[in-house]
C-alpha cells in the first residue's frame, strides 16, 4: 500500500481563501494546494530561513564577512550576457526562455513551471507546467503582478513528472525549496529572476494609469539601469519616465505589502539567476549559484554574447539622500526629474554598483516598512545580510 503523505490528508482542510501570512501574503500559490500543510515553515513571510535553505541548495550560506555575499548571495560566478538572436517579445533577450527550451529539448527535464497570461488580460498570470517549447515561449515576458506559481504543485505530484524546471521569483522559490523533498522528484532545477516592487493586478492598473501616457497599450515595462522606467507600447513605440519623476506620493501604497517586506531581491535560493540590474544597459545579468546552475547556463553558451561584470561609481550618497525623499513622498517637477536623470546617468553607479544602489534603496525602504507595520517581526524577518546592508545608512525614525 502506498503511504499517504501528511500534506495529502490536508486536502480536505484546504479553504482556498486561507492565507496564514494575511496581508503579507504574496499569493505564491502554495496555499492553493494541500502543501498548505507546510505553510508555517515554508512561507517566506512567516518563517525567514534563507541561510538554512542556502546551505541545503548550495552547500553553504552567505559569508557575512564578505560584502558581495550580502548583496548577491552564494555564487560561483557572475557574467553579463545577451542572446545573439534575441527572442521577439521576451522581457530582455529571452535567456530565461532559451534555457528552459534547451533543458526540455535535451531531455534534462520533462516539464517547466512557468507563467503564461490569461486570454482576456496580457498581465493576468496563468501558471502552467509547460511540456513543449511553444508552451514555454508563450510564457515569455514578465507578468508584473503577484503570480501563484506554486498552485501547480499538486499537479506535479499527480502528473508523475520526475525531472522538473521551475522558473520563479524569490518568495515562490523559498516556499518551493522548503517543500522540495515532499514533491517526489528525482531532479529539480530552479531558474530564478530577481524581483522587487511587485503589485496586485489592481495595483498594476494604478501604476500604469499614474505613470504612462497610454496605460491601455503598454505591453511591457522595466525599471532600467539608466534611471528611467521604459514602457513599450503595442505599436512598438517606447516611452521613458525618469525614476525621480514618479508620482511617489500617489504610488506609495501601490506595491504589495509582501514586496514592501521582502529581503530576497536577488533570488538567493535559485540554482541560476537571470536579471539585468548588475549588467550594463541592454545586457542581462547572470548569477550562477551552484554546479547545477552552471550546467544550465552551459547549455546555451553558444547562443550568447558575454562580457565580464563591471562596477563603477559610488552609490552611498545617492541612497542616503533618497531615503527621506521617498519616506516623505517627494515628487519632483518633470523638468527637474529629467535633468536629475541625465546627471545621475552620467555620473551615477553602473554595473554591480547600480545593483547595490537598487538593493540598498529597497532594503532601507522595506526595513522601515517592517519596523513601522510589523515591529514584532523585525528581528527574525530581516536576514543577517540585510541587517548589514541597512546598517550602512542613517534611517529616519
Ligand atoms: P523571458 O525569456 O521573457 O522569460 C520571462 C520568464 O519570467 C518566463 O519564463 C515567465 O514564466 C517568468 N515570469 C513572468 N512573470 C512572472 C511572475 N510574475 N512571477 C514569476 N515568474 C514570472 N531583474 C532585475 O535585475 N532587477 C529587478 O528589479 C527585477 N524586477 C523584476 C520584477 C518582476 C515582477 C519580475 C517577474 C522580474 C523582475 N526582474 C528583475 C527580472 C527581469 O525583468 C527579467 O524577467 C529577466 O531578466 C529575464 O528576462 P528574459 O528576457 O530572459 O525572460
Ligand atoms: Fe501561503 Fe504563499 Fe501566501 Fe505564504 S505567501 S501565505 S505560503 S500563498
């Protein structure tokens, strides 16, 4: 007789509206499945356990005497890369989709957990287990909203898949790592992206309406290394808005409370991370965390152009000045924001220093948020590496 796992018994107890993390829930999808049985341990917002899970996934946790470990996590190498032939319609050049397709084509995995969109709404996430290259391609480009990727966990177990790739952001991957051993897989590969400032679908609408000249035609946007938000529209045109011109006073509540209390911007627990913020403008930033991640990257090496990562400038003053400005919801007139954008693009942080700038700005903001809204969680919820990052700055009371 097959033993029934404790989580399988929890199915009957599964009210889909139950979210033990309450307002901090990032809708990662775990609680839509009977793996809710493990939520108290697995949820990134109930049990911060980055160091323990790093040890499990990579064989070591961050070295706290090493500042680059605070920022970028456990890693073997970092590199800047772009596809020689970019995938049309991908978020950047499509390295994530390309790795997933190669892994499927070469038989390393039988399925890929990724996020397509619903037919009715290009930004409404629809997690799937893709089993063909076409299904992976249909998931390209960010759905810049909270996405319940782990809602397919029961399907994985029932499907009999044994070798799986999961693509996801930090909070999803922390919960996944926590229940990894219960999934009955022979091999799990994890391809992560950095993630910050995510929103609900309603929050996204408010952001688009507050920031873009034509919210209904936006197909893609990104906060770029040139200190501007780049919107791409249906007709192929690009619109840019300087960070310093964002209507901070109206946007303060738009980001999800989960993202305002997240300290895993760089997806610490993935085998391989593909983002952009540590690379020069137009390039993608790749962090290889362990041997499995190196193997995944090697599969697509012949399709990539690469260059070493670089670092230039000094972020500290810009971060320190931005802390009270954000806190007070200061919004500059557009002419001043554009001017400031031009100056900071010329003399501001670049490459890895830009990534540190972004991490510092978000961690200080998030630390203040947790301190003010969830003071009882502060000590346990903020990982040691993030305490060190925040400790470099003077914060308002
Ligand atoms: P593509 O080939 O286009 O593939 C994109 C993949 O992302 C798809 O496989 C899809 O399954 C997955 N995906 C889409 N939406 C979601 C979602 N909501 N949740 C989980 N997975 C999703 N990088 C940075 O360096 N700095 C950032 O601040 C940053 N913020 C991000 C915020 C969000 C909400 C997301 C989803 C990503 C963010 N990234 C960030 C990652 C970056 O935008 C690109 O996704 C990454 O560089 C991969 O680009 P690509 O062209 O290779 O991806
Ligand atoms: Fe459940 Fe995920 Fe929400 Fe935590 S973040 S309460 S694990 S759905």
